[in-house]
C-alpha cells in the first residue's frame, strides 16, 4: 500500500446538517472532509441554487444557517453511503433542500406538482364553464325578451281519462307501492325502486325457485295493469304526435315514447293525469328549445328561477310548474337529438333579426356556423346572410367555394362573365337544388347569397327541423320576421302549433283503443286492494 492509499484509508469525514435556527429544523444534509465551520463558509459564499434561496430567506430575518454534525469519524470510502442514509432518514421527517438521492422529497414534490396541476386545470375548467354560462345567459335573455318565450298551451285539448282506466291506474299504483315495500325489505342495501326492478327481473325468470303465491299474485297484477296502461298512454300521446308529417323528422316516436311510460308517474287524480299527458307533446316541442337555452345559460330548469324566466304567460308557467312538481328532472332530460343544437340556431336567428342583439365574441364562430348551414341550403333570410358576412367576411367562399367561373375566364383569357353566361345558357338561372354544382357556381359568381323571406325548411328532413321551424315561427309571431305576401309565416306558425295538437285521425285511433280496453272492463277486473296490502 502506498503512503497516499494509507492516508485515504485512515482519513475520515463527517455527515452534517444545515439547520434553520428559527425553528431548528434540518433543511440540508451533506458530507465533508473539512472542518464544519469551513464547510459552512463555503455554503455561504457559493451555495447551490436551492440552498441559496433558503439562505436569502434567512438573511431577511437577520440569521444564518447553523451547521451540526450528524455522523462524525466516517471513513471517506463510506461517506456516500452514510450521507444517503441520513438524507433518507431526515427527508421522511420534513422537506430537505437536497435533490440528489432524495427519493422521498422528490416523490413528495411530484405528488404536489400533480395535485397543483389538477387543481389548476379544474379551476380553469370551472372558469371556462362560468364564462360560457354567462355569455349564453346573455343570448338566452335577449331571445326570451324579444319573443316572449314558448307558445302558450292554453288552446291544447285536454282529453279526460275514462273512469275504468283511472281505476286500473290506481290498482297499478297500489300494487307497485306494495311490491316496493316488500322488495325494499328483501333487498335493504339498494333503493326501493331498484329493488322493484330486481324483483321484476327475478319474477320473469322461468326457473325461479319456490315462488311465493302472494308475491306471484302481486307481480302478475302489476304486469297486467302496466300492459293495459302503457298501451293506453301510447295511444293517448300518439294522438298528439301523429301530425309529425308521418314521422319524417324522427320526433313522433319520442313523444309517444314519453307518453308510454306516463303511467309510472304519480298523479293526484284523473284530471291531473289527463293534463300531464295532453301537454307531453307541447313540452317536448314548444318548451324544449327554451329548456336547451336555459341549460346552456346554467339555469336549473327544475327551479322557480326557470319558471319565472321562461315566460310571463300564466298557462306556460302553470304547465312548467306541473312538470317540475310531478316529474322532477323530466324537463332537464333531452330525448331528442335536436335539443342540443337549438341554442346555436336561436343565436343565429337572434343575431340577424333581433334589433340591437349582441353576439358575444366567444360565440361568433358558433353563430357563423349555424348561419352558414342555413345559407348553404337556401334557408337563410337576407338579414341572416348579412349577419353571416359581418361575422365571417369570407363566408361566400365557405358556403359556395371559390368563384371558379371568374377564375375560368381569367385562365382562358375570356372577357369577364363569359363562363357565367355559358352556364346560364346551358342550365338556366332557376336551379332548385341548392347542392347542385352549377347552381352553386352561379350563386358564388353573383357575390350574393340565395335567400328566402321566411325560413320554412321545406324539403328538409331530420330531427333538427322541428326545432328550427319552431324558433323561426317564434320570431315571426313576435313581428321580427317580415310578413310574406303568400302567407308563409302564418302557415309556418300553424304547422308548428299543430305538432302538439291532436288530429282527427289520432283521436279516432285513441277512441278505438279506449273502446277495446273498456270492452274488457279493465277497471273492475282487479280489486282495489291487492292481497297483503294494508291500503
């Protein structure tokens, strides 16, 4: 062994700690082969970045770090190992400024950073949502004030519920409540309504073990009465849905579907049930656009705020309050796909036809897209096209494409307008199909949109059409769309209102169903008090 190796083998060092003298807390662990006072001087003169920040904070309070030995007399070959052990031991008790080999400290910082990132993202998301609700509330208020809200249901026919049907409903309700109590006792860990569904599914199994005669009788009674009531309720609300132009827009099934489960709702009396079912089509068509706007604006549609906001009409408010009290949450659950697109179109119509309407900057793209959709299918008014060009100056290109006829003249060295004249000579000016390529080329060449006086969406199909028509009819009724000589506006309003009024054929079918059901004497087929019931 050389003399130098001998010195290294016998030399020792120390593992030390820098301590915050204000709270006497270890903040840094290190190693040195020098005297501790000399090592502290080195920290003060040329500290590491994280240590420098800490020392600066101490200086503000007029103090400097203390240095204390943690382990002395450590052979130089063992200093790294002992230092790591001390760092791990002290980092478990508090934050250290060490970053090298400080696994506990590093993990803690990572967790804090992840938590802070999540908190920041959540805060940003909430702020964005609040801002979106605020700008949509401005839109909703402007549309509501200009139009007055939904059309009134005052003239909707309320067809009485036949006494035997009401009696069957009462039997169903009593039976259902009796089963709910029994199943709730049998399945105490789940809510009562879910317990009923579990029990019903068990009852349907062909190999169910040892059926209870009383439960079997109750289940059978519930099944039979539910079948009668669902058939009747579908026929009842189907009478109001039959005017949906043969289901062309995909909303007929929605209305009758809502009505088909109406018997599951709890009604006070037959009049309450009749009014509820008579207004289902109105609520699903006349009211849903306002529900959609209110939800965008952050309103609780089951609250008194919505009832007071949606209309000043007493019949509208009364109908809304009835649904809120009878079926909480029903108004806030969309069953029709067009419900979600309606606020965008209300924004588009409002920006064009409501005097002084303000389009929030955050929604300018949304308004442009809705206006472009109407313009591209020749269902935009002159005012709507003007609003589109204000919001999106390049909208002509977006709707029709480039002015290819002018480009052809330039490319072929022809006088301006030659290609357009050839196209008109070959195909004429009156091309009905807005998707026809030649029609779109000619329209783009004129530099103007093809417009309509009243957007009736004739020839359109799809679930969004009834909602677009309804909003156009609302603006027309409020005097915000021009009066067409051909009476298109009045015809549109009448067509819209007919979508929640029963037709003669619908009533005739309902009467047939009533006759068939009453022929079986449904109401008196069951005792009003099922077995095992104390009701």
